[in-house]
């Protein structure tokens, strides 16, 4: 199993540009989520999905969209990038929404918005 | 408000020293508690978790943590650290049943002098 994969690893955008961060998992996990990691602030939940076709907002959803058309994929879209979105983004998955399950994290995408 | 506090932002120790990283949380109701580790250049991995039962939980690589309900704490300990323990450590808390409400602390960077 590849686990949780993310692409790209690094990305530089200009303010106002749009892009999609890709996340895929091959463990047949129901629950997937996106976090951003900022210095001194830990990880903050952006959006999550409890299964294909179902998504919901986390702690910091503004400026981001998600969709979950398949169990495997959970892309994160930035419609109009802003410097405040400069961060490291982690995708995670777990078997079900139950917090008894360990979350598996991807390697991260480092995004810089100029 | 729900929160997790890790008061030590950066800890520097020599090899073989004992380690204790503090974690305090504010979260209503029954909680599940986690410690994750992020080695340099790698993604987050689960160190250990507490759901119920014995408040002293043991994780991988010789780490352990003690849940003290009266103090709302879940401190991470290791009797003798190694250079390979150099990493960032994150405490996290979630509600009894839902991973979607997970709250991470801001992290503690641990540097071990060889």
C-alpha cells in the first residue's frame, strides 16, 4: 500500500491564482481530512469527509473547497489564493470517523503564495 | 473554548536525559488523547493514544504518557532519549466518538544533542 499520497510536494502561487492540491489513499478509508500547519499553531482542520459524496467544514474552511467523488480521492481547491494561505497542507485518512482509529497522514504540500 | 496547550515550544536535551513534554487540554465531555510525532522531513505518525482504562499508556519507541483527568493533562515521557528522537511532537484531543473534532496543540520541537 502506498498509504496517503499528496501532490505536489511544493507549489508557489501568485495572489489570485487557483490550484488544486491532490490527495489519494489506497486503504479504502471512509474518513479523509485536510489540515494546514502553521508555525506555532499546530494543525488546524480545514475540511473533512466521512465518505464519498459527503463533506463538511472544519475549523478554518474559508478560501478552500473540497469534493469527494470517490472513496480514494479528496482534492482541496484554492479558488483565489491569498498570502494568508501560505502554509504546509496535510491530508489524512482513517478507516471510519470514529476517533478510535489512527489517522494516517500524507507527506504534505508546502504552498507559498506571493 | 476547546484547546490544547503545549507550553514547551522548543526543548533541548542531551542523549540519555529524561524527557517530559507537557500537554493540557480544554475540551468538554469524554475525550480521547493522542501524541503524534513528526520526524524531520516526514509526515505525522501516531506515537500513542488514550481512550479509556489505565491512564498510563505506552507507545512506540519507549514513549509513554499519563492521563491525569483532574489536571486535564496528558504529558509525554521517555526515561532516556536518543538522538533519533529529534522531532516535533504534537498533542491532540478529540471527542469521544468523532475524529472530525480533533484539536491539535501547537507542537514542541525536541532537539537532542549527541
